[in-house]
């Protein structure tokens, strides 16, 4: 019965997500129309200038000569059939370009979430258990410094120290393409290239989760159920591990789901600094090329990714807290 409720809950949330995603698509489409220039003017400018007739021909070829509402209607119709359009800049379908760049971004985001959430939970618990000790002060100060440091500066300093001076890690890219690695050798090579971008993107979120976990653990240790557990003779370690930790993880899970969109935004900076071939770098390039079809496709996929992650967060909530019931009437 609980499994059926969970399935109905997931299907309901997916149906509710459809108008949300469409609203994001419409809003992004209209906002991009406010940007000066288009793909035709950029291509004409790269050719050293072109007659106005040629520019108009390009606009007609790209469908940019139609009214904005007509363009929006055609784009929404194509979206329903998962047709994200054609990138005239790259001379390739948008969906293929995005899928090629998707897994590097997912790899970077996944590694960042594992390190930031795992490390933040561990450091937050250590700081909360040793509250007002040197460990608490050290972790709190380090978290504030990491939280306040810009990502691009961290990336540049890591490149300067660990790539240029120490020569421990590569400066850019995802793998050594000239080495033609295969199998596990390629996995190790990609992991080697992944270290600096992941550390750069993780520091900010590691600090955020550390401070949130510390505050939540301290709050839960003062709750009535923790006082009752102490009265029964349980040690502080047992109370923290058996009771406090599970309840303290709920805000962390919520924050992780909310931060997925911000993580995509942060990947634009990190992927640009480290020349990581992901969606962030692709979005940065398509913006300057006025490749609006490609940019809209990236926005659409990002919106879908955020919706799916938040749905997973809701399911994890049910698993962490048995008091939460899905599909039941209040």
C-alpha cells in the first residue's frame, strides 16, 4: 500500500512539474528576446561584415523574421516532441550537443555533491559535538573563509599552486586526449583532471553544509527526545548517532535539493576556468554567439534536472522520517 502511494505521489509531482517547466521555457524565451543581436548578426560580423540583404536572408533561414509570439508557439510545439531545435552556430541538432556535454557536468556536480554534503555533515557533527572547543572554532572560521572566497579566485589559485608550481594536476580539460587512454586508464585520467574543478566548486557548498549541520545538530541535541534519551542513560555518542543525526539530515537534504540550480550556475564559472567541457562552458559560449536555440535547450534541461532532483529529495525525506506520509489526506 505504501509503495502504491509513493508511485502515485511521484506521478502527481511529475504532472505538476509540466507547467512549471513550460513556464521556465516561456520566461527564458521572452528574456532572451530582450538581448541585443541574434545569430544572424553574429555570423555576419564574424565574416567581416555583410550586406543587409544577406543578414535578412540569414534571419529568414533561422526563422528569426517571424513575430516573437509565432516563434514562441513553434518552439513550444517542438518542445512537446523533445525537438530542441538546431544550432546554426555549431551546425548540429541542439539535443545532440547537450547530451554530449551533459555527462561531464553531471560528473562534476555528482562529485561536488558527494564531497560537499559528506564533508559538511562530518565537519558539522564534529563541530557540534565539540562546541566551544578549538575544533569548533577552527571548523567555523575555515567555513566562513571558504564561504566568502570567490570561486574563480579559488580555481586560479589552485591552478597556480598545484598545476604550475607543483605540477600535481593538469591545468584544464577533462582528459588527456592525445594519450588515447582506454578502460581503467581513462577512468584514472578523468579522475585526475576532476580533482581541481571539484575542490573549487565544493568549497563554497562544503562551508554552507558545515554551518547548517552544526546548527541543526545543536538544535536537535537540545530537543525533548534527546533529554529523554539522556535520562535513560544513553551516552552522548549514542544519542547523536541513533537519534540526532537522522533528524539533523533533513535540512541538509532540503538544502542539497534547492542548491542544484545554484550548482549549475556555479559550474559555469568553474568549467570556464578549467576548460571543463560541460553544459556551463557550452552555455557561456552559446550566450556570446547568440545561439539562443542552444541556450534555451540548456535552460530546459537544467529545469528538468532541478525538478527531478527535488522529487528525489521528497522521496528521501520519506525514507529518513517515517512520520512523513505521501498521498495521505491532512
